[in-house]
């Protein structure tokens, strides 16, 4: 017969089976063991030692836990403090070195510098000498033959000449027989420009011309562009010399930079004068091409020892001009060279922009130009050179140094500040 239950009524849920007594006891035992293990581990100290009586333990501190060394609040650990102090000391020394090195390097103007700072400029007219393995004609080299070469200059003004020399030696320095087969000079030109004529240069070993000693195995030749077809060439002139040593053909090249134009000429006797605490050499110059001129002169003391490199760098207009080479007063006072001083080896050029060559040479004044008189050292000032740029940099570097010293003094007021390279150490 039909059931009285509605067809959409869900059947009653089947009761779940009761847990098995054995599994329940096993789960309760495992939980109890875990709880006991946690309590024991928590009661042990850092090294795993057995716990002590709870009554002997201080109350647990609140906040971060510290193990090992403990410092008072706000102070770094000893190792951190030493590292921090070392860093502050390094900062002071760096700031001091920056300030002092800049101050020392700029105490003289750029146009009056000690020669020891410019040793490569001391002897501008010395021979440019070199020694290299023999370069074979057609490529490669012969290491058993060394070729000694020299040239009297690299830059040439109009009317000047240059001397070349070459000699072959073996590994022991013994001169080897050498034969010059050809020597030609030609201006180096760029693609598409007109080729320059080739000029033959005689090389001799007879004691004439540029050859000082006859029959010594060293050959010399002279190039004077103004007397050849290269008189109007402006740029690099390459002289290629072909020779023969021991039956092998070799080749060597010499380059000079030649300017056929004379931008200015010296126009009178030089003189000296003490002006504003410095010794000034005046050189009259007649300018034909106005522009920026750079003139260098060397100064020796009474014993012939180099003292300074003097430089003039300024724009000159056409006509008569006065080139002033200034021996700065403090430089004289600091180095105390024996007087009188001698000005020698003056050279210079007109600087040309956006062209090659970038200069037109002024005829050089080779050797002694002027020997002055003996002045009293008190005639010269011992004040450092000053300029707006120097003052600005010294001010900024001084601020950095002051701040670095203040930080170190605040961090460790009981210890003296590190000594300065150029100023007394003050707090």
C-alpha cells in the first residue's frame, strides 16, 4: 500500500559507525606525548641542558631576546662601534687629502709651474731617439738587427730644417755595415687631394752636414722644406728611407709636422722686471695672424738646474704685442733657486681650431734667451695664487672637511682628530 511519506522527503541519514576503541586510544596517546615533548623542550636552556627549578628562573623579559653580549640601550656593540669610528676617520682623511692636494696643486698659477711637474718639457730641442728591430721591405722584421734612429724635431716652423740619422747594430751593440739605397720625402695627403712632389734627401757618413763623425756607420740627412717643392705644404711630411744590411732590404720612416706660414715673429730684445711680487720676462712679438697664442719658456737657476716651465696663453691682436712669461713669486720663495735666473728654449704657436694641423708655429728661440739680475728674495711675494675658481673649490672642499671632522668629534669626543696634511688639526 502507498506510503504516507511525501515523495520529495529525503530518507533519514544512516547513523555513522562508532569509532573503533583501539584507534581512539592510539590517537589520544600520541597527542599526549607531543604535548609533553613541547613542554620539556620549552623548559630547556639554549644549549639543551636540563631545566632548573622554576623558582630560580628570572621572569621572562618582554620584547626582543639577546643572546651573548648585551649593550646598554642605544649604544652599538663594541665591534660595530670600532667599525663606525674607522669609517668616520677614513672620511676625515679623504676630505683632508682632497682639500690639501687641491690647495697645494693650485698654489701657483697654471702659467708658472715647477719643472719637476713637467719633466717631458724640459729639453724640447733634444733629439727624438729610438731603437727597433729592422723592418724588412715587404713586411716582417729581422730581430738580429736593431736600427737606431733619431730626428732633431717633430714640429717645424717655416724656414726651419730637421736632421735624421740611422745606424744598424747587432745584439751586442756592434755597428753593422749599412747602405742607403733611397731616401724620399713627401707630404701626406688625403684621398682625392693633389699629390705632393717627392723630394730626394741625401744621407751621408762623411762628417758633413748633419753627420758629426765620418765613417762611424751612422748616416745622416737633412730636410729643409722651404728649399724644396714642399715649401708650401702644410701638414705631415713623411721621409721614407730604404737601406740594406747584410744583404737584406729594410725601410724606416720619419714624420714631421710642417707649417709654412709665419703667424708671428719676434720683434725685439727681451727684458725682465719685478711686477706685483713676481719676476716677469717680456718678449716683444709682432703678430701677423691674430688669435690665441701659446708660448712656452724654460727657466734655469744660476747653476744651470731647471726651475720652472712658464707659459703664456692669451689672445693677441695684429701688430706689436708683449708676451709676458711670469715666474710666480711664491714659486721663487718656496724653491729658493740661486739667482740670477736664465730664460731659455722659447717656443710657441698660434692655435687653430677645426683644422689639421691645429697650429701655426712661431720661430723658436733656441738656447739662452735672457739672463736676469740677482734680486733680493724679499722682492717676491710668498702669497698663494688666487682666482675665483680656486676660492670656490677651496670653500666647498673646506666645508666637506669641516663636516667630516665634526661628525667624528661628535661620535668620539675623547680621541684626538687625525692630523691634517696641510693645516693644524683642530676640533
